[in-house]
C-alpha cells in the first residue's frame, strides 16, 4: 500500500513525488509514456519556475539540459500584423521538455519515489480508507492501493473528468511545425502574434537547436481543428513576407487538444475527498501558455497539505493554492487589459 499514487510524470507530478518521498512517504509515480517522454511545448522555463526549483532543492537548471540559445531574454508580443512588438523582459531557460522533465523525475526517483513508466492509469475505486487504482503496464493490468491519489495527468486529465463528469470542457486545438531554415527574428525571444488572421488566441514562433540542427518552431491554435490549416498557412506566409522566414525542410509536425484555460473566469478544480488535482489537471495555466510555474507551485501546495495530515486534505490544499489562483486570474485580466483583442 502506498501513501500516495501520483499519475503523470510532468513537472507537477515529479516535484510532488520528490517532496513527499523526501518526507519518507511511500510514493508511486506512474507515467503512461516511456521516459524520457516528448511533450509538445515551447520549452521556455520562466524565472518563476526556476525560483521554485531552486527553493525545492533542484538547484539551477543545468546548462547541459538547455538547448541553444540556452537563455531566452523574454517575449516579443505583436498585437497586430505589421505593428512593432511589445518587448517583455523575462530571463528564461530554453530546454527540450523530454530532457527537462526527465531531470525532475530522476530527482524524485533518487530520493525514493518509485517511478513506473509505460504504465497507464485506467480508473480507481474508493474503499473505506483506501483508493484502489487500476493500471495498465506493458505486462498487463496491475492494481495498487493508496491512501491518497493525485492527478497530475495534464489538461486532458482523465481523473478530473471522472471526478467532475458534468464539467463542460471547451476544447481547443494546438498545432506546430518544426522547420529547418532561416528567419530574421531574434532567436533569443519567444515571438507571440495576436493577430486574428493567424490564430484564435495567439500564434508563436521560437528557435531551438536540437540533434538535427536548427529548428524553427511555428505554432498556432484554434477552437476547431479544421480551421487550423487556414490560420497556420496565413501565419507562415506572414512570417515569410514580413520576417524573412525561409523554410528549407519540414522536419516534424504535431498537434494536441487542450482545454480552453485562457480565461480569467476558468473554474479550477482541485479534487474531491482524498483525490487531488495539480498542475494543468486542475486547470492551472498562466498567460501565454506558461504552465510550468503553476504546475510546480500547486505541487508544493499539495505537498504541504498532504504532509500536514488530518482529515481536511482537500480543504487545506484548496486554501494553500488560493494565492496562485489569484495571481493567475490577475495575469489573465492584465493581459486582456493590455491586449483587448486577445480573446473573444
Ligand atoms: C504548444 C505548447 C507550448 C507550451 N510552452 C510552454 C512553455 O514554453 N513554458 C511553460 O512554462 N509552459 C508551456 N506550456 C504549458 C506546459 O507544457 C504545461 O502547462 C505543463 O507541462 C503542465 O505540467 P503538468 O505537470 O501539469 O502536466 P504535463 O507536463 O502535461 O504532464 C502530465 C503527464 O501525465 C501523463 N499522463 C496523462 N494521462 C495519463 C494516464 N492516464 N496515465 C499515466 N500518465 C498519464 C502524460 O503523459 C504527461 O507526461 C506549453 C503548452 C503547449 C501546448
């Protein structure tokens, strides 16, 4: 029997596993993919996220984990086609998420958390004082028991959907292409375009170097997947005309669905009884898709509630996470004030 089973080895799940294992709790961290796993992401680790990692004993993000350019100076936000950008300064690290997240998970494993990758959470049933969790490993089905279950299983969280079946989730589609080529935009910034021709929310361009050399990453999103091609094509053409994008070879493309978190009125979900939700599974998401610092903060908040003990687990966690919720809402409201065309 475990004290806590955590589903999802992203930043939220890995940090929580590390903190609880350090406090001598028996922890199982399950991840459906083979680790290190790819995650669709711009891979920008904000100064907020890095501050939490330092405080929680990870130290600095090692340079060897970063891809070139190793440091990002901030974001350039272009409110409309042809307009000059707002220059937001925010020193960040530039990583591939597979390396970064695996570093976090390894730290959890080093202090005693059991990590099971290629193991998918299927469902759970609640007994008197325990939760029975059904898992699917590469060898077949496996049942495990815990006192507490934590969903750190991303925005599409099946644990959240089981706990809140009536929740009306508004889904969005996200799409990105990785190109070899050249572009005249400064690679030390994340470039965010708010023009409605390019995306329903925001379109992104950033540059990273990987095993196959330089990657120019072009991203857009929309409410409906079938509208993505027209947004994406308009954005790529604009990058060609206005910013000298010369695509030589399309290396890779990927898509995902994500709940529409970009909203000051989004209702976070923190769990029920002895089942907690953290990170994106709770809906915690910062402006312009900065999701790693809220994931880490909510893991700290959940860890503090679990370690405090007592029968008011959810109440304690909900209280702990309020300052984060307030700062996220303020961020979304501030963004809307600054860029009124951001969201309809
Ligand atoms: C295109 C894009 C770009 C982004 N860029 C940035 C950025 O530059 N900086 C930033 O801070 N944030 C960025 N984000 C947001 C960020 O990626 C997320 O907010 C962050 O990863 C959330 O962390 P998490 O730990 O909550 O969940 P995740 O990192 O999503 O981890 C959840 C894990 O749970 C696993 N899982 C899911 N279901 C199951 C199951 N049933 N059984 C077992 N395992 C399961 C998944 O495989 C995954 O590994 C971006 C998001 C997108 C879509």
